[in-house]
């Protein structure tokens, strides 16, 4: 029997009980952020990992500060439980659980930044938009803690055949973010990440272009002259429509 198509969701009240049950059991992927926010993490953990104790489910059910904090808490509980492997998480049918995998990797204190990035790479290339976001959000603090190493390790990703990996290289080190810590060093010294930006200035994929433009728009809020100068140079050096589009979007705050 073929399942009915997922109903358009704008509010949590739009999610049918049947659809929510599929999401909470981990057999379905979310289609929009509203569905991500509606998932009962305690129920999902209980169903996907039935050997986890009730105390963990209770901790997961208790309110946490912010959605990213809940994601990190789920990964921490599974990590501390000691009976869950990364392979149980990073190939799961639930995008939320694959998101937990990102934070599970971040929990590995014995991993170097290079090792964490290599472990998270398949998740950065995931087909689901949400998992790709968790992949960089989960390592955000690690990247901020070792900025020079971060730029060095991510620069080769800008040449990857996958546009998702190329986008990760830029998105992961944006100066600002709504759901993450700010990269304060880049607010005042954006030129430190220039090798990443330069490599992507004419990227043919809109997904990557938007990331570069948003990166520069972030920087324009604290270093507008630097961003303006960079865009002027890029437009002089490149006739690519991609570069033109990036610069136009990058200067949207300056040109208000």
C-alpha cells in the first residue's frame, strides 16, 4: 500500500498524528524545520535504542535550553551510555539521529580536529538538509578553538567534487550564526579565511554561492570596508555570473 504524500507543514498543528508517529519512531525523515522541532526526542531514543535506560529517556524529556542543546544532550547521553556506536547513528533512517551522530563525533575528546572532520565528512555530504547543518554546527566550537588549523584543514574541501562539501568549508567558519557561537576572530580579521573564500568566489552551485555571500554579509557588519574592497576586486578580476551574484548578495547590508 502506497503512503499518502506528506501534508504541507507550516505549523506543528499541521502534522498529522500518523506522520508524527513515523517521525518519533525514526522510520521517516523530516521535510521541513517545523517537523524537526516537533519530534519527541525521548520517544525517538526509546524506540531507536530500546536498550537505553528509562533514566536517559527522562533526561531527554526534560526541557533543555534551545534545540541545539537538545541535539547535543541526546548525543552526550548516548555517548556516556557506552553501548552505542557511531555506525548505529550515522546511517540511521532518521535525519534527527544522523544529526545526533554529528554531536556524537564532537563528543570524542580523544579525536583531533582532523579526525573529527574526517568522521563528519559523510554527514556533511548527507542528502538531507538538516544533517548537513548539524554537521557544521556540532563542530563549531572545535573550529573556533583552533582557527588556523581549521582554515588549513577546510581549504582542500573547497575543491571537492561534491558541492555540499565545498559549501561546508565556507559555512562552518561563518563569522556569525543564529544557532551557534560567533567566530569572533573573523569578525575583526575576516582575511584569515580568505583562501577558502577565494577558492569559492566563482562556484557554479547556488548552494555554495549563497554560503559565500552570507559569509561576506556577516563580515560586512563589522568590517564593511574590507568586504566592499574584496567584492570590488573580485568583480574586476572575474566576469563569472556566479561572482556577480555572490557580490550582490554579500553587499546587501551595506547597500541598504
